[in-house]
C-alpha cells in the first residue's frame, strides 16, 4: 500500500491505483492517516468529515463510510482501518504513508546535519522534499482537516528546506560541519523539530 497526502490524494496497492471516488471517504482516510496508529474518535471524525457541522445520525453514516472505504481498499487492505473504541485507527508504516516517510527522512537528515555529515543530510532532506507533489489535502473537500494539519506540515517543509540549503552549502564548501551544543552552524539555525509528530 502507498497513501500519498502531500499533494493530490494517491492510494495504490503495488502499481495499481485504488479508486476512492467519494470525497468524504478520502477525507475519512486522510483524517485517520494524519494520526496514524492512534484511535480517532467517531465524534472527531464526524467533525472533520462534515467541516464542523455533522448532521443528525452522523455516527451511523460514519459507519457506512467506513464500510465503503474498507470495500474500496479491498480484502488485503481493509483490515488496516481497524475499529477501536471510541472510533477507528489506521495501521500503516513509513514505507506506506508519505506523511510518515517525510517525518522519518526529516529526522534522519537533521541528525546527519548536526553530526556534521552534510552529504548525507543533503540526500535525506532532498528525498523528504521530493515526497511533496502539490498542495497537501487540497482535493479532499475538507477545510477543517487542512486547517488542523497544514500549518504544521508547512513548518516542517520550511525547516527541511533550510536544512537542505545548509547541507548543500556544506557539501559545496568542501568541509565537514562541526556543530557544538547551543551554537548554530554557519550562523544558521538548524532544523530542530523537523520530524515533529503529526
């Protein structure tokens, strides 16, 4: 499985694109993905899916959306959307979700940069930035989710850009970076928190 949210919605099983045509089904999957591995309550999901104005009977309607989403995922992936009181959770790894992959690469790049390994930092942060392929969460029809998530993602992306620039300068300068605790490298602040939890 590959779920991409750092741009237009993407869902694949191997090389096969999986169709999730209903915007609220996509919003449901995205809402679970931004808190991957954590239980998201039915009430919180309803608030997200209906942009703060869930209709009467939203809980029952949400159950129907979950059923349809599992059907769209197919028998091999349906179990990734698990029922856990008081709601649901998504099970995925950093090899299956671009949000987690971005987080992991940012973390590793920041560690390499602080260790003075500019070439490795440049490579890792470059891979992180390449995961972005457009405006995150823009095609879900769910502004409340974007308001919750986009500021943090944008901040992480800017920190990754800053780290990548610093790493590129280190590579081109032909020198290794020595970063002492409490002192910025080459007069710039390192991208602390680049891998902050989503």
